């Protein structure tokens, strides 16, 4: 199996995303998304990783879907969110 290439994915990654350039994160345009059924506005260019940080989601076992497609943890920092995206975040909670 060769190296992973995002070119084969059927969702836009806006590759490469360069947060150091401030693309979309400086208070410019915003996009409407849905997170676990709740509507939200986020800065254009927000990545899955940035969304999780903003929602204070712990870095433990967490699954994220964007438009019913699982986003691998290795792509959280590259997968930018777009207008109308539906995000589902699931975390595991221990207990007994």
C-alpha cells in the first residue's frame, strides 16, 4: 500500500491548509455549519482540529464525521469546513 493521498477523497480538503497565513481565521467571512444537530457559525477556513479545540473536546477517543464521512484523526488539521457541512462528534465516556 502506497502513501496516503487526499486526491482520492470525495470531499474538499482545501489542501494544503496554512493556518500561519491566517486564511479565514482573522474574523473575515464566516460559514454556517451544524455540529451534532446544532447550527453554528465558524470562521471560513476552520479545520476539524480547530473546531474540536474551540469546543473543548478532549483529545481522547473521539470520532468525527463530516457529511457522514469519517475524518481520520491524521486529517483533522487539514480538513477545512465549508458552508452547510454537517459535523457529528462522538466521544467515549468511561464508567461502570
